[in-house]
């Protein structure tokens, strides 16, 4: 069976200003069309175009959660390194230094977890208000 697009052998050339092109390009990027020519063709022929919906508040939420995850991973890595070092120590003097470092890392870790909980609580309140 012959493909529908194979019979497209006519060209339509148009010139646009930068603003016109930017407007079309912005709408194209917001659509589900894979090619700009398909988007423009559908517009010209008044065929339906599926537009993507993007909730910007979810984008902000996602960015904050990503940053919190990065911080949490950083603290978790430090915590794991401290515990690993504790298991390899043989001398008591080294052991005391690492115990102090462990306590500091643990306190930082738990304060970060509390901060994450507060952020999540604030985001949940904002989400429920909208």
C-alpha cells in the first residue's frame, strides 16, 4: 500500500519575519507534532493539532525535589564513607576522630532530612491551595 506522504510533490514557499517564525516555532514546540512541516500543514489545512499541557507549578516542584535529592545523596555518601572508615580503624586515637566526624555527619544528615520534610510540607500546602 502506498504511503500517504509519498504523493506530496508540491512545494509551498513562504517568507516570514523573525517574530512570525518565532510564534510558529513556539506553538510547534508546544504541540505533539514531531516535524514543523506537519504542524504548519495541519494549521493551513485546519486539521486538529494535539497540544501538550505543561503545569509550571509541577516543574518548580520537580526542580526543588531534584535539588533536595542531590543534597540528600551527598549527605548519604558522606555518612556511608564515615561508617566504612569506622569499620577499618585499628587505633583508638583514629577511632575518636572518626566518631566526632560521624556525629557531625549524622547531625547534618538529620537536619537536612528535617529541612526536606519542611519543604515537602510547604509544597503540599501550596498544592492544596491551588
